[in-house]
């Protein structure tokens, strides 16, 4: 009888340790309900700038300042730019490597945390 209780307690301890070990890794990934934004202006250049490796052209009246990457865990790349008045604007890729400024404000980055 005692050995059955000991086996049950040790199995419960192993399961609890396994769940505790997995919890930090699961919380670190962005999800749809907990998205993360990070600065990524370095991925873009203005149309008149000299080409740089691994950069896309961004057509915007505000240049390439205040651009963030929005990660919601879906695997798709989403980019937003903050204007001079604090509003966020979506960036659309209308041609490969050519991103364009959307004139309408967005609230998506306001719902994310900085990563």
C-alpha cells in the first residue's frame, strides 16, 4: 500500500515539474491574444536612398522612422509606422519589396507589448 502511495506522489511531482519547466517557454511566444512589437526601421529604406542588402523600399511622407514589426504568432509579417501625431499606420506591400503608407490610422500596435 505504501509503495502505491509513493509511486503516486512521485508521479505527481514529476508531472508538476514538467509543467513548470514548460510554462516559461510557452509564455515567451507572441500569440494572437498577446502580440509583441519591436522596432524594425533598419529593414527599410526611402525610395531615393542607395540600395542596402536585405532592405525594402518604403514610400512614406515620414521616411523610415518609427517603424515596428508586429508579431501576433501567426507567422506573417506585419509592419506599422507611427506618424508625428502618435497615430499608427499600416504598411502595405503592393509590389515585391515595395511598401506603401496607408493614410488611415490603425490601433493594432496599441494592443501589443514592446518586445
